[in-house]
C-alpha cells in the first residue's frame, strides 16, 4: 500500500488545470514577486546566520482573495506557507527552491 506522501508527491507533479494556472499567473503578474536566496551570502555566513530561502509571494487585496490564492495553490499541488499581513495587504508565501522553480515554470515566467 502506498503512503499518503507518495500519492501527494505524484499529485503535485501532474499539470494543474489551465484555469488554475491562468489565475495564479494573473495574481503573480499583478503584484507578486520572487525572493531568491543569495547563495554566496549563504556560503559566507552559513545557514545559522543567513536564514532566507527561495520564496514566491502572491499579494491579496482581501481575505477572500487570499482564500482564492490558497485554494489555487493547493489545486496546483503546492503547500502554501503561513500568510501574513504587510501594509494593508495579505502576502501568501510559497517556500522552497523546487516549489519556486515549478511555480515559475507552470505560469510561464
């Protein structure tokens, strides 16, 4: 019998429905952004000092929009991080080098 994590990994590799990708791309292009880990700084300072990693942040104007973004990410096979408020907007992070690369590939960036 296969474990739930194996099934989950396989589901995350399937190409999500086009409508999901179109909506995620729209949110990203509107005002989303990528934070890249500085590999050189990580090598110099080490992971105990330099804790930033690869991250996509999608910006929501309302709690309803945030819920939509989270649902779309899950439908695309991602595991969204904990959202937070910055300014008067909500930020939905997506963490990890592989997740960031897959997200950008799926939305065509």
